[in-house]
C-alpha cells in the first residue's frame, strides 16, 4: 500500500496526497530495498524516522564513511544496491570515499544525499551546507543523478538501481535537494510515477565463438592456472564455478575476497604456491579478476620468463587488454560464461599433465609444512603467526562465520594463514587496500547475513572506524573484534631521531582497546597469549555478544607495509 500524507484541507479536502518523503520510501520498498545505512541530520532526519516507521531497517552510524562502507559491502553480499543516506555537504563528502571505493571494487551501492537549495547553491549565495554535490560526485562513481520533482522520484531511484547493479556493478550518486521532500502531489499520480525495476542486472550471454576460443586456448595448455577474483564470488554462481574448475583439473588461485569460493583446502588450490604458479603457468584464465597491481599487471618478474597466454572472463569489455594482450577475451556475466564453458567442455575433457599438477601440489604442501610450526607457538607477547594459528582453527570450526580483515601485517599474514571454507566469507580492504572498512563492513555483514562476524583488525586500521563499536553495541550485533595491537603502524618500535614527538608510525604503548568496548556495555578482553586469545574468541562467538579483544602483539614482530614494502618510494640521498 502506498503511503499518503494526511489530507490537507488547504489544498483540496477531497484529494488524497503524497509527498517526496513518502515517494522515496515507496520507491525503495517497491524495489525490495529494506535496509539503509546512514547518519541523520538536515534535510533527511524525518526521512529516516518515517522509513523506520514504515518498516525499513535504518542503521544509524557515528560517521558517514562507515555507513558508506557498510552499504558497499551490503551490495557485494546481496547483489542489491546497498544504500547510504547522508546529509548535505560534509555528510555527503564523508560518504564519498566509500562511494569511490564501491566503484573501484565493482560493488553496487547508492549514495543518497540530501542537498541544499539549488537556486542559492548555483548562485553561490552561501546556503546552509552549500555545495554542488552532483558535480563533485560524478567522477567518482558509475552514474550520478539529481531529482528535482517529486513526480520523478520513482524514475530517479529506478535509474540509480539499474545503474548500480547492471553490467559491471559500481557506485551511484543520487542527489535529493531538501525542497523535494516536502513537495506534494496527487497520491494516485505518485503511485503511477513509481517504477519497479524489471531484470535490473540482465544476463549477458557470451558469444559462442568467444567460448570456443577460450576453451581452445585452455585445451592447448601444458601448465594451466585459473585465477578467481571477487567478481567470481560476487556472481553467486558457486556451483557452476566449482564444477568448471574441477572439470578443468587446473590449479586455481583465489584472490583475497575469492578465498572460500572453492575451499582453500581443495586439492587444486594453489594459494600456498602463488609465486610458483604465476611464474610457471603457460595459460592463465582470469575469472572476475583484473590484471591490476594486485597481480603485478600481468607482467614483470612475478610472472617469470616463459611466454603466457591469457583468457579473461569479465562482464566489462573495456577490461580486456588493460595491461597485457588477452588471447581469449570472454565477455559476459560470469554465471553465463562459466555455464557456457562447462557445456562446451563436454564429457571428454583432458586433465592437465600430471607433472604440472603434482609440481604445484608438492610446492604447496612444502610451503604449508614450513609454516605449520610457526602457527603453533604460544609466545607471550604474541607474534602474528601464533595469534593467527589460533584464529585459523576457530574459522575452520566455524566455517559460516564471516571474517573481516584490515591492517598491513595483520591483513597480509591473516590472508595467507586463515583458510576460508565457504564463498563470500572473507571481506577485506579490496582493490585500494583502504584502511577504515572494518566496522562498517562487520556491521553490514552481520545485518545482511545474520551470521556471526570475526573482525581481525590492525590497531591502526581499527582506529579509522573505531567509534562504531558504540553502533555495534547499540544494535547488539554478533561481532567479535580482535585487535592485533602492536603499538602502531607496521611496528611499534620506531623512534623519532629528532627527539621531541613520537615517531610517525607509533601509538600509545600498551593501549587497552578493550576498554572502549566496555564503555558501551560490550565485552572487553585483554589477551596476551594464543591460549587466552582462543578462549576469548570462542566465548565471544558462542555468546554472540559484541566483544572486543585486545590481542597484545610483539611491537617488533611486523615488517614495513606488510607484504607490499616494495611499493614504497626510496630516497637516493644519504640520510643526513
Ligand atoms: C585510508 C588509508 N589511509 C592510510 C593508509 C596507509 N596504511 C596502510 S596499512 C596502514 C595501517 C597498518 O597498521 P595496522 O593496521 O596497525 O597493521 P599492522 O601492520 O601494524 O599489523 C596504513 C595507515 C591506507 N591504506 N588507507
Ligand atoms: Mg599495528
């Protein structure tokens, strides 16, 4: 049923009316969008209240950036656009980093921001929170729209939803000026103006010739490798992808958020033999993975000397040849492409040479065995491996829990150590390696899936969104945060040679992040050994109560920038 504003005698005693507020709510509900992440204020405070009254879940955050990261990951998990709702200028700008992050990561998200009076903004006459938000948002998202008339709200949301989820998904900006909300129109006209988006993300079927070309290249491989990206995880074509990889017999390498799409302990998983497979493969098939910096652009030392052929499966034609020549581009949605590949393989597909498969497996088993003893140490203070060994076991025992992960060493080492067992259970910093996704991501993961969440956070990384522990307590979400507290960024041991101030990378020594959680009624634990950590995490996951565990890590244990220290520019000048 459409909402209607109360009859206004002043206009027409007989006429049933609706307004901008209600049309926004109706447009969302009509399209099955029932969760909003945001921060209230002028001009959207009442909108939030009314949404809540109408049964939409509105989660109020402490900072828009965190609400934005929540919306972005909600989009990734559900394939429906995650909505972030903000006030004008400063709130909008706070949400913008997340919008750009969503676009870069191909997550469907809509940043809906209230804005100030167009007539005043455009003449730059100094309105309350004056800013030309549409112009600023445009270069940072896939599409940007502004609605000026209540009768266009339905179309505005339809365009935003379709733009966010169709083709390669991404961030969309929707600008709603304050005046729009109070605009009144005839309720029946309002009802008719709404648009239910039909087939918002249509299947994009690959050309049969492109499927055959891809299979021919794969068939010709002596040392094939399949790389699964988060695009493959997003597609929710889990069974087809698993069947395809298994039928191909090729080793596979999951990118960070594709871990678990096939279990990390699968016999074909080459995660622990990454450098070997990248160097030695002769045919590389990318499924929903891009040849960006995370794969060294498909060239250089990482990729070895031997010539390689690439097959790339992606929904975006422009992705092909982005860094190196793609011998077999396969453009279409991943579900359709993988189904077509499977059909084209028939029943007589020949497995890759046993020599290659065995070589990869041997290397993987060697590397796993090398790491094993380090994961079992019970040192206090902990090193990364001792702490992660415990968390690895806990995640294995609770495979449907969602792991959120950010930091430098905390991220890179956790990615390597913690095996994932189910699709879309690992959520992290994404393409940019952005710090600050932690609490927003954890909140949306809990809200959207109803599953318990384990957030493994560097102490610096956590600081970017730490105030949201109050949000977690307020909504009583089943989130257990483990802070790898090494007193700083990368390490806690840097010294400022000039004396006076602390070094730029260090924090207060011996800080007790667990006390922050206690301030809001959650459980706080200080853990100084892997045994203590294990007990505390298990108790938190069993209870489902908001918990923060301050895991004390040796300040000297980490390395500069984790695994990507080579990206730091170097000064050729001698130190003075
Ligand atoms: C938004 C943003 N700001 C700054 C950075 C640079 N940066 C990369 S990792 C990191 C923090 C690493 O420290 P921590 O989270 O404590 O992890 P540790 O290596 O100490 O385990 C920072 C600030 C970033 N990636 N993103
Ligand atoms: Mg740290």
